[in-house]
C-alpha cells in the first residue's frame, strides 16, 4: 500500500469520524435536555439515576455523554494519526486507526434510542443495533490484526486483510440474536449470549496484548512492552465506556482510553523512526 493511498484512507476515516460526531451531537441533545425517563427504558429496568456531588444524573444522559466522548476522541485521535503518519508507515497504527473509527460508530446507540423512543418498527431498531455490534467486532479484529503484525505476521496486502476482517466482523454481527423490547442502561438493545460476546471480546483483547508482549521478547525491543500496556489500557477504557453508565466509571474509562491510545501511537512512532 502506497503512502498516497494510506493518506486517502486516513482522510476518509477522519471525515467519517467527524461526521459521526456531528450526528451524535444532534441525536444527544434531546436526551441531555430531557428531564424524565423514557417509558421503554423503565419497562426494561434500564433506567437508572445516580447522585454525583448533589446532582442527579440519569443513565440516558450519562450514556449519551459517553457516546459523545467516544466520538470526539475518535475524531481527534484520527486527526492526530492523519497529521503524524508520515513519520512512519506502521501497519499496527493502520489497523489501530480502524479500531479508533469503530469507537465513533457508538453513535448508533443514540439512533437505537431515537428509534425506540419514537416507536419506530423493530427491524429499524435491530438494524441500528447490528451496525453498532458489527463495528465493535470489526474494531476488535482490526486491533487483533495490529497485534499480529507486531508479532512478525507480515502481509503487504493490507487492503486484502482488511477486506477479510470486514466480512468476518459483519458476518458475526448478523449472527447475534437480540431480545426485542429489552434494553441496557447504555441505550443499546440487549443482545443474546451477552456473556459469550463479552468473553470473546476479552479473549480478543488478551490476544492483542499477548501478541505485543511476544513482539517485545522476540525482537528484544522494549518499546513493545509499553505499546502492549497502552493497548491494554485503551481496551479496558473502551470496555468501561461501552458497558457502564455510572459517571465515575465513565471518567476512568476516558482516562484509560486516552492514555492507552497515546502510549500505543507515540511508542510505535518512536520505534519505527529508528528502523
């Protein structure tokens, strides 16, 4: 893959992230401004309220804020990758960038909320939920591919590898059953086999970290140990921002996501500059 084609891809990812952030802002405004809880969330037992420093925060509002944080981070991180990628041609950062875009696809959670609160047909709600889950799976597979490249897996046809990941990701998303009418506090339609999905995500994350640690020991390059810690931090931060609605947990997730991503990108840039 040439530098010019990689630049076009990074531009496309950045523009998509910005567009998704703009859409998330528009969809989140009614949620943040609402004072009551929607009936469909209350019926599903997914409407919760927390008291933080004397302020009452509802789960829809905090979940919408988490989506905005993810979308904003995705746009800013991809903007940084676009500006800095000329320093290196790291395949790890190439695949990592698609994981970053998958974070912005969480804006689909707000679309699920909009369809459910507006009594739209169930197929619309399920379709929006499948897109969100498909993006999550695709992002994890891309992150896993980044770890494989670090662990000496070499495939110069990055576009072909990416195509296989896209097909696998959305095929898996199509196989996920949904419990229609049942929602999570994070504004998502509740999926079947939730524990299995979480287990697969944890295994994928462990695979990423294991591959990066292997790269550290096989190459003797200590930078990969920091990269692996950054990957672990970023993935844990993502998990907290996806699964929780409680504001302190979301704040911790944001910190881990930002710190981990910075370590991942900066140390890989430093490593490749010396190659």
